[in-house]
């Protein structure tokens, strides 16, 4: 892209330069993904957000339990895991 000089507004010069590049066919079109790919990206972002929220909540619960002198981490490697959430019961599955 165009070089920038500190302290100067270059919008007009930049747009003129881009227009010249376009007139000479030196710009390639932008990539616009298909709707299916956009939906997949949205779902991926949503899942990543939810996984992060889940981890935050797990950490919050563990911190709350430890503040109450309940130290599950010293007994179970994963305090909120499948086995530790159902003590004495056979694993369901």
C-alpha cells in the first residue's frame, strides 16, 4: 500500500494511487467467501467463545471452593471432571 509520511493526511493521494492501479488492472479482487464458509466461521468463533466461557466458569468454581477451604484439586486431577462430579457412582456412558 502507499507509503505514509508522518503528520500528513494521505487519503486523497492514496485514493488517486489506488484508482491508477485499478485502471491499469494491477489490483486483484477481494476474496468473498461463500455463505456456507461464513456460517462455518461464525460457528467456529461461537464455539471458541463458549469453550473459553466454560473454562472461566470452571476456574471460578474451583477458586470459590478453595476460598471455602474445599481443596478438590489435591484429591482429583480434574476437580470438575466426570469421575469427580459423581463420587461413588459408576461412570455413565
